[in-house]
């Protein structure tokens, strides 16, 4: 995959050029230095409506010719001296949208796409006029309102992203974080520092008319006034972006976002298996009275040899174990009805994290993230909290980066204060229920291999499953008891009533991070009360729960109870002991 991306980048250089070198001759600080920036500028003035991809093809050339024609300069489709000079003077540029509006009459053509959009907007309570298929002021106002709720650029344009979001309806809504952007770092053991922006990149002031940016009379680049500058990281390099359009162009040109995809799916599940506020979507259990279940949070838990024993897994309502660099694993400890004042060590986010939190409307808690991963996670609809607030604290008994801890009560409160409210009816992690496990196979233990460096074993002791592990970084022994520790020093072995192993296709993320695909299907092994079910998991999108199906494709219920869920690379097979 990496080679494919590299090849595409290489091929993308062999595209027609707009001859932008002339602009640097006019002014060495000329802001239009690339075809991407040219596309952005032309789009901001209403001339270009194609993809921001930096490829100067026919659409870009025709937009440039149109720009030159309307602004009374030689229309040759080349950025010559006259064009460069005009681009430096914002006040002299004639906007195509203004010219078109003056020349047109009040009549508009009927559009089926607009009609369908009006229908969906009406269902959402955003459009109150009649369905006429005309893109009038009321339609544009409704589109802007919807785009703002969905975290899209509020430009009232019915583009592919807006159409896709309309199909999802309220499921597309995202929470906008208007906090001040911060940059945090985390020192990784044996690697370079993790860096990220803790800002929701959809940060707009809708009361202003947003622009891409321009050069003022003093030759200074003025950024988009509706967008707070953020930093994007990739492979150790930093780029500052000053507008949403500029960010979109940067990501389109140099980055591959793993967006929410829709595949052939058996869909979402009937939520009759749990009742919000009574039965937990995280594990299907009846929640105690007075549970702090206002929001779901998933906290990254370190599993380095220097991080053990951890504090948190024994208190969580569910735990995911995921592969990271060096053949090691990390945990995502999910808290919904449960809490702890002492959780840690907390480490950085990875690409798999948002895929497991999306259906339950979870908020990701991490110490930071490698490269430009935070924008990708937010793009998938999962809020992220990474800043060092009072919710986080360092302990003195361990060395950084294995000493960052937090209070889940405070984290939930912070998430709520930021506006990250859970939906009134989240999807469950699995379709919970009471299957007939007497039909399952009697199995005593399950061994899972994540890499040549790491494996874990879960053994039934008559009442629960105990966890042991092999870690090449610790030694050759395969029977190390995996313990937890409380703040007061009390310890115990990690035990869980249900163990679920989902075997997922491995891949290398563009940031060179080992990851697994959680959309699609694969083998599933469920361990419960000394019994084992060997089945399949299936999932159509990151919005869906993990369905468990039999060989005929029939959906199966997963036993209620706190689950430990291991996302195991499908290159390895499990082993069992009767």
C-alpha cells in the first residue's frame, strides 16, 4: 500500500503546469506558489469548482481562462505577469459569483438533487419552505445550518461530502470545539516525540464571510479570519495552515485520511437488547443506580514493560487491546457507568482507536498522537482530549512517558464541558443478549499472538478468565501474570468474565504505524464461562457495532458481561487448551 501511495505521488508530478514561476519573478513573497494554492484562490473568487488536488488539468485551465476574461487580461490559461500582479491585489479582482448574479434573472432551474436535499433537510427540521427543487435563500440557509452541524465548510454548496452527510442525517453531526489550539508532545520510548494539534479543525465563525486569504497593500499574507491557524505534522515535518480550504488542500495533496467508509453491510442493530440509561451499550449489563453514565470515554493505556502493572483495566467497563509499534500492544479502557480516580499510564492515540469508539459515541482520551493523526480521528467523528488539564497528573514513582495518569470523573466532566455529549441512543459494541452457551465447545484456555514479541493467554479458573503474557522485552517466560495496581499499592491479576478475539486484516498506516482493519469481516472467538464460540465478525462501517454471525450469516448474540476484546492480526491463529 505504501508503495502504491508513493507511486501515485510520483505520477502526480507529470501533470500540466500553470507556469507559476512567473509569480515569484513578480514578487518573491507571492502567496501563489503552487497549483493547489492557485486552485484555492480561483475557488475563493468563484471561478473554480473542481477538486483541490494540485493537478492543473482542463478544469483548472478553463477556470483560469474565465478569471482572466472577466478581469480583462489576456486569457491564455497561463499564469503570466499580468495574472500574477492581479492576484496580489485583492481589491481589483472581480468575483465571478457577483458577475453572474448581476447578469442572471430571478428564475432558476429545477434540480432533483436540490429537491432531495430539501426533503432530507425538512426531515431534520432545518428547512421549512416548500419542496421546489430550487436553490434559493431558504435552501442555502438550511444547507449552511446542516453543514455547520456536520462539521463541514458552511458554504451552502451541495457537494459530495454534504450529500453523503445528508444520507447519514443526525448521525453525521459533530461537536465543534472552539478552544484555543495547542500543541502537545509526548516522548516515545526509543522514538521521536509524538506531536499533535488538540484543536477541532472545523472551527469557524459563521457570522463572518470566510475567505481563503489574500495579500494586503503591504505585501503581507492575511489568513482566513474565520479559522484559527493550526499545525499539521507528517513524518517529522511541520506545516502551518491558515484556512479550512488550505487544510483540505494540504491533506488532499500530502495526506491520506482514513475516512468513514460505507461497505456492503448488515447494518446497525435493533437496540432492544439494551435500554439507554438501564442496560449498558458497552457490555449489556444493568447499570447500578446513580451511575456516572453521562458520556463514554476511551482512555489509551500503556502496555510497555515499564508501564506494568497498569491502573485502569480492572475498573473499566470494557477493554480493547490493539497492536502498536515494536510488536507491542496498548489498551483502550472504556468507561461508561464505571469510574476511577487513578488511571494510567496514559499514552498516545493510534489509527485503530476511533474505529472502536465511533458506534458508542465515545470520546478518545490520549497523551497526544503521532504525526497528523488527531485531524484524522476528528474527521471520523470521534472527539479527542489530549491537553494537559487538571484531569491529568504525573506520578513520581515512574519515569516519563510512563507516568501520566488521570481521574475519569474529571475527564468525563471535561468532555461534557467541551460539548461532547453522547447521543440519546448509541449503538452497542456488540448485539448483547443471553445466547445458549451450552451449545458452545468446552475450552479451558485461549492463547493469542499479536506479534513475534507479544502473546497473551486467558485461562478459565472456574469463575473468570485470568490473563498471563509473553513479552520479548521482559524475557523468555510465557507465563507472566499480568497484574493491576491501585493507588494505595494493592495489586491483583487482571481477570475478565468474557474474552473476545477479533482477527483483523493488518495494514500499515501512512504514518508507518502497524494497524488492523475493523471494517469488513473475519474470524471471531468468544470465551465465556469455560465455553468457546468459533464464529465470524462482520462490520459494514465505523458507525456499526461488531456483528457476530454463524457460518450461514445469521446474527448471534454476545453474552452480557465486561468484555476484554483483542484485535488480533489475522496473520496469526489462536491456540486452545482443553
